[in-house]
C-alpha cells in the first residue's frame, strides 16, 4: 500500500498565520504540522509516500522533508495548481499509485490513540473500492457529513451542509484503489468549484463498495485558528501519556 499526503491549499481561514507560509509548516506542539500525517502513514507500515504540495513555501516543505530517509520513508512530490479540491489532488497521484491500493491523509489531520495498521490491512485485503474513518464532532457543518441508516450503514455523505444529518464526519483519512481515478475523471466541480472527496465516496455506496469504520482514538484538524489550538492540546496530551508515535526525526545533514 502506498501513501499520499495533501499539503496544498491557501489556508485563508488561518490568516494572518499563513500569509507568507504554508500552513503545514506551522508548529503543532513540538513539531511541524506535516510530521503528523507522515507518522500516521508510517504507523500503517507504508513506506512510499507522495506529498501533494501547493500554495506558498513549496520549497520549504521539500527542504524540511527531503527524500524522507530521516523518517524511514521514500518521498516524492507533485504540485497542485490552485485550490481545486481533495479529489483533484488525489487524481494527481495516478502514475505514482500504479496498481496499488493507497491511503490519503490530509496534511492538517492529527490522529492519536488508535492503531491504524489493522484497519489499513483490512481494507487492502478486502473487497471494498473506497474507505474512510468516521468520527463524532460538535461542529459537523464544517465538514462532509455522514447520513446513516438505522443499522448504522452509511447512506451517503454531504459536503458542508447547513443542516447536518448526523454529527459523524469522514475524517481526512481515505483508503482507495486505482479505479478511483476513473471516478475522479467523471466528477463535476461542486458549487465551491472543487472536486469533492465526498462525491468519490458516494460513488461506492450503492454497490456496497464503501469501507467505513469508527475511529476510536483522538482526532483534530488544524484548519482554523481554534482547531489549530485544539490540535496542539491533543498532541501535548498524547505526549504526556506516551501516545506520540515517535520523536521528531533528526535534522537533515
């Protein structure tokens, strides 16, 4: 299984912190934000990772991460022109993915307290075409929201609804197979002008091809100033109980 990290976008919700830098370089507790999704993928046993970069300070992201050797990973990069959506960014990894299943993690997602290697393996060997992790939040209108049947089956996802149908969201961890690129090719931009990942996930629901599991650890995104603070508090608390997966890697020589 290969890995994909999305680290582009303009991060206008974090202005003025991101006026002159990429948000994924901002500190979350004791390390840059982008270290966390790298640790998430490494914890799944993934070794080959593509980082989709964009916006400001692209060279700084590459300088920070290098070729990934000091993380025990092999990193490559691809540039996304403009904020065209998560699904568009995933589509840029077609050649990198080849025939392999892959996991995409959003670069501002902080996950702690639950092993994901068994989940990744379950998807990889299973029959599903796409998968995600569901998490209960107090402000679902900020995200894609899951609509559930009485038995807990996912009926669909709606992107940033004014009136959410539940408080469960698909967090920024997506499991996919190469046929997802064909799905992305057929997507139309949403009202926001983006290719939405929720539309990709919805494609797999009618045929029973969606893999959805509840994430029982701790999660935060860092897309707003308030959530940036919550993410730092989560990382600090995880450090106190020994849940940080690894110390920061040594600096590049």
